[in-house]
C-alpha cells in the first residue's frame, strides 16, 4: 500500500465522520462534503493516484 492509498483510507474515515456530524447537526453542507471526501478516499485507495490527480480527472468530466 503506497502513501496515496493510505491517505485514501484516511479520507474515507474522515468523510464518514463528516456525514455523521452533518446528520447530527442537520447540516447538509457538511454531509455533502463528507460524501465527497469518502468518494475521493475510495478512489485514491483503489487507484493509488493523488488527490490532485483525481480532482483534475473529475474536473475534466
């Protein structure tokens, strides 16, 4: 597992926490950020790409 994959795992955990916090506080913005963080984390873990590489690919769509 490289450092980008490890960072991806951390982003998944952070995203899940943000989602739970967003539900508790009824804050849709934080919940959405959590979903995005979790998605980036899963992509980072599975592809081994950096966050910047993935954001560039997403922006190109």
